[in-house]
C-alpha cells in the first residue's frame, strides 16, 4: 500500500521538492547579505537617532520580495488542500480503483491511513520548510516593517514560524474530508477553498486576539502614535489629531487591537469633522486653541510643541495590544488548535470510509 501511494504521489512530490529547493537556495544566498545590510544600517543610524528613516528606506527597498514571499507561504496550505487533499480519495472513488484495493488484503482503515499519512506528512513538511525559511530570511524586514506589516500583524503572522505547518495539515485533511463527503473532485475542491478561507479569516478576527490576555495601557502622544496634527477649522479653537491605530510607544511590533484617544478624565474623545487619515489612523478633535499658544500655526513652534501641550493637558492614547513577546506562544497555541481540528477531521474521514463509503 505504501509503494502504491508513493507511485501515485511521487510526481507531485518531486515537483514540489524542486520548487522548495530552488526557493531555499535563493533565500540562503541572499539572506546573509540582507542581514548584514540591516546590521550596518542599525550601527549607522543609532548614534544620531535616525533609525526611523533607515527603517523606511530599508523596508521600501525590499518590500516587493517581502510581500511576494509572504503571499507564497499564505497560499501554500490552500494549494495543498485543493490539489493534494481534495483529489486524494475522490479520484479513487470516481474511477472505482478503491474497490480493487479493498478486494486484496488491504482494509479500508489501512488504505486511508497510508494515504493520509504519507501525503499529509509531505504536505506538512513542505509548508514547515517554506515557512521557517521565509521567517529566517524576513527577520530584518520584520524588524523594520511598518506597524501594519510587523510580525504580529494578522497577515504576516500567518506566514511566519510553525503556523503554516498547522495550516497545511488542516487544509490537506479538510480537502480529503470534503472529498469523502461529496465524492466528486471539483465540488470537493470548491468546498475546501471556501471552508479553508472562512476559517483563515475567522482565526485572526475572532480567535487569535483572545489566545492570551491582551495588555491595556495608556501612552503619551508622540511621533510613534500620532500621524499628524492639523487645525480642525478656519476659526481656531480645536485641533484634529490623527491617532495611530497600529502602533504604541515603547512596544515596537506589537499587534494593536484597539486604540482610542482619552481626555484627562479617561473618557474617549469624540471624532472630528469627518476628515479621514490613512488606514492606520483615526481622527479625533481636541478643544485646544489654534489661534494662540503652542498649537497656533503662526507661532511656528512645530508639531512637537503642540503634541507636548496636548500631553500637558492630559490627553493620552489608550491601547489594547498583544506585545511582540507573544509571537511564539501564539504560534504554538494556534498550531495546536489546527492540530486538534485536523485530528477531528481525520476521525470523521475514518468513520465515513468504514461505515458509509462503497
């Protein structure tokens, strides 16, 4: 049975292995130079405190390969489920070859176990190798990325560490399960794609924020968490503050779950006049004079002086976030959740094959 399964799977395995070898070789050749450039840049920017500018230049230079590699790791589990999982049993059912095997000395349980074991282990290993290689290569870029693309950000988190192994194993068994239930390849592939996409969206939105208790703190306003300060109107009397919703001071790389501006009494400051900033900001109106004092454009004291005055008045950012230190605990917990889901689907496959498949 093992030999037969390998004969059916070896072409796909060989092609996948070739692609992974090429990808790993390219990353291994370019990774050390990327790390050395990052280290040299940090050494040069630290004395004069210009590392923010270096981070922007460095990430912009490598943004395209960064996004491309992240996308590869994200779609790999889905491809495993579609092209390895869904057809694994359905092609046997559609051609009737499963009956031939059962009429030999092979039981249904052994037939399914070998198919799931050999192909599933290969899928998990491929995703694990790809995810860990990209994690190693992207480390300097993860440290210099904008907050929306930091390692804890939902999109990037799913393409780092060991989580892709859990995704691949789950997607593969999900595809097999859909095939066993609907017994047709194309419907099984479609259902696998819909179900896997829905679960991948639900995990960062509904589950991941609660895997560990988040941290809630208040922070003074500054360049890290304020993306701009402008007068709200032409008559003076208020300032429009564009508060970051993806960054907090002193916790680079944190995943910010909520970010609001609070007044000295701790109440959330209402919105401004409807103006909108970039996707990572929210506009808030602060009743502070724009005709006199540090926030008056005519004074020419700049944004820092106005920010200091707003801090003096007691306005703060109140944020709930998951710190970057939670990255590996989250990776292990989420991978464990997908492992449990995978085991549940394996049980369903065995139950269906033994009791309702002919």
